[in-house]
C-alpha cells in the first residue's frame, strides 16, 4: 500500500532536521543531523508519496542532496541565498526516485499566511535561521516544535485542497501514467498526457497569427489594425466599444461601465470552455501535440462526464484548461506562442464580433475575455438577443451559456456583484468575493459590503453584531524586499502578523522598514494589536475598534457607487 508522508526540512549553517508525519500509522519521525538515518528511511519509503509546502522548489532538493552525498547546507545556500533553481544544483537529481507532491498552489502565499487565514497559530521560531554556530539542545527542541507545527499545517492545507490531489491521482490512473508524474505541475502533466514535445529547431513565427476565418467585424476595425500593426506585448489599445471603455491587450480584453448600479433584466453571456473550443475548432492547439484528436477526445469525454455529474470530469478539466497557459511557457512541451496568440486574439475578436451584433439591441454593461454582460431594454427582447447569439454560435462553432440577473453592482470589470431573482448572487473581486479558509482576510468587511448591496443590511449592523474575532483579522506579510517589520519602536522578528484595529492608545502602528525608511502597510490600521496565537473561538477584546472596519466597509461601498 502506498503511504502519504508529510514532511518539512529546516536547515541552518551547522545543523539540519526533518519532521515526517505518516497519517496512516499516526507516527511521526524526527531526524536531526543524521544523513544515514534519513537515507535508510527514504529507502524504506521510496515508493510512497511525500507531501510538502513549496517542496517542489525547496524540500525535495534538500532530500535529494542528502541522498546524493551533498551537505544540505550547500543545497540550501544554492536555493535560498543564490536564488537558483534546485534542479540546476546537480545534473543527476532527476535520477533519484522521489514522488513529491506540493500543496502550494499560489506562489505569492507563504505557509504562514495560509495558517493565518485559517485562524491558526502563526508564531515564528525564536531560533534565527542565520545563527552562526551549532544549535544548542534547547534550540534543536524549539526548531523541532516549530517544524512539527508546519507539517501539521501542511496536512490541514492538503485537506482543504484535497480535490487537487485527487484530480492529479485520477489523471495518472486514467492515462496509465507512472506515479512519478505526481510531482509535475498541472501544465507539465498536460504536456505529458498530450505527448507534446518542442521541436529541435525553434520556430520564429510568434506574430504570424491569423484572425479566425469566421470573423465578421465592420464597426470596430481599429481593434484588428491594432493587432496587425503591434508587436509589443506591453502595448494596449484603449477604445470605447458600445459606449463602454475597453482595453484590448495581448492577454485578453476588459471593458466595464465604471461605478454602475442598476436593476432590471440582465443576461450574462459566457462562451463555454472558450479557449479549448478555439483550439479544437480552429486548429489553434499547440503544434507540438503528437495527436490533436486526443485533445478533442479529452474535451468531449469531460463534457459527457460533466453532463452526468460524474466526478471524473474534474481531472480532465485540468488538462483542458491548463493547455493554453502552457503554450506560453518556454520550458513546457506545449510551448507554441504563435498558437497561444491565435487563441487569445481569436477569442477577443470573436467576442468583439458578438458585441458589435448585440450593441444595437441591448446595453453592454461589461465584457471580459470569455463573456459579455448585457441589460435588456425590454424583457421581450430576450428572444431577439437569443437569435443574435444563435447566429454567432452557428457561424463561429462556439457555444454560449446564459445566466439571468435582476441587479448589478459594479465597481469595475474586476469587482462586481450580480444578484439573481431568488436572492442568490455571484461576486468577483477582493472587496466582495466569498472568502474561504485559505484567503480569509478582513472577512467582516466583505460580508458587510455584500449584505448592504444584496440584502439591504446596514454595515453597522453586520460589523457590530459579529461575535467572531477571526472575522476582523487582517493578515499582513512583510516580504523579503523589506529589512524587517516594526511595531511602534520595537523591531519584530516575524514576517507574518495577524492584526486587529484598536482603540487602545497604548497600541501602536505596524510598519515595514527598508534601508531605514518607513513604509506603511496597505489596509493595516494605524493603531493595532497583534495576535499570532490561534484565534479560533477567541472572544473579542473590548479594545477592538469596530468603527475602523465600518469606515473601511463604507469607503469600499462608495468605491462601488462612485461617491467620494
């Protein structure tokens, strides 16, 4: 039976250790400065799956380095100090069998941040990583405690995102791939499944793209001219389309009526699985794919599973949706920037084609890379809009999906709330999105904004009526671009903090410092208290400044409706 082992390394100048948790046997293994003990453990578990946080870029190479006879400090310095990728440290690392699965899905989020979002203890070890001597026995114990905590947190994050792991495993099973592929990213796995390999002689036709032959644009020819004449990925086209300011770039289009608040009959028109459909119907799939029909078969199988609510649709979605991004990755077998440009430009211009046809008969509220939101002038116009969309579908071979709403609150294309007749809603953007355990930042503010717009509940009622301290947390990360954080006059050793607004005049401001200069932290209260302990179930202290959260909620509400 294959076991799942969770692990984490801590490496110092003269010491190293690893904590390994076996969730099947409920056993924990701690190895300190003992290379042979680790190699013996590895040999006994080389066929199991090892799970870590950021282990794809760090921990697996510490492990492989020890197995290959290198000092972990050498590998650590290569990755952390020199900022070199671990695989470049030793050319034969790839020969080491090591089934590593990385639970990190967002490179911008540290493990400590995710622990903070969940309300867990985020205290750092008191033992500095740059200590220039061997650790004492007491310090070793402290680091083990710290490392054990991170392993347990990795398990929590794994469970929060277990569908990701299950999908990866299901893909290996469906396509009869060896377990070593569990270590790959989704994009790498897509290339493997599609048997995509870059040509030995590089192509130099990145900008030789073609507009789709079904394209019919008459009014907005300026957009076509922009792409014909432009070869600079940094340039964008600002243009008004259907009375709405739009931006056309090389990565997509965005347009929205700013600070729009309206009620009536709205229809959100999305192109179903847009980019995969373009690759299939227009031959825009990477030319590195050995058998393009395989991509179509995977797409069709996924749609069949989706229609019958078969869970096997989820792993196939990984392959379908991961292919486009991989076509822009020069280290991926699918790399084909010409076809990536064909997909993106084809998608944007075909959507512009649809907008051009809809414009005389409805009001365009918003458009993005794969859809458009319109307001009907009369409810009876729905059949006309449907006919226009049907003609576009038949001509372009794309499929459209429709959702109806009765109210739209829109700050811009990236921040909006769409309310349906039954009171349910869709939201997008940091101000109003539905927060989860792994992005739980200032949740009371989001809740207050949504309650106001959707349910008509005053922000004061939402904020002052809340009894959960965790909902008021702001998780702050001070990146390595700054020297340290400072609370009042006290230099802080930590990099991640959980802060709360305070009315206590003895509490201070948390700032970040670089080269002696002080820099404010976005949305960090000017007077705050810090709780880096576990706050789940913790009562709200009397010094919490409810009005700070109310002010922020009201400001963001005004940002939506355009009031100063």
